[in-house]
C-alpha cells in the first residue's frame, strides 16, 4: 500500500476560491490521501462553502474554528489530527 499523505487546507476568507481548491485536491490521482480542511474563523461564507463541499465529499475532515487563530496555529491544530506519513500544506486561495 502507498503511504498516507495528509493534505491540510487552511481557509480564511476564501469563499470565492475554496470549492475549486478542494476540487483540485480531490482530482489528484494518488490513491491514499487524507484531506483535512480548517476554516480559521472566516468572516465571509467560507465555512458554509466548505460544509456544502463536505456534504458531497464526506471522507474529508473539517475543523470549523469559530474565531481566527492565525494560519500557523490553525495549521498546527489540523496537524495534530493528521495521520499521514507525509504532510502537504495547501492554501485554499
């Protein structure tokens, strides 16, 4: 089996781009990907866009932070959930 790759997507006010960014991860041909999405307290409708995307892609994990923690802390929260041998930091903008 190929090693698990954890893709961590941190979103902050990327409502216009987040679904397209997540679709690009889903379109990868590598077979063993864990997707962890974090909304870092966005003030726009990013979290709702992510929830809509998750409803069609339920294998992804979603951390919906209600307040902004900053990129590094949000990423590290997701990193604590990651199980992959390899980690990819993927911005949603």
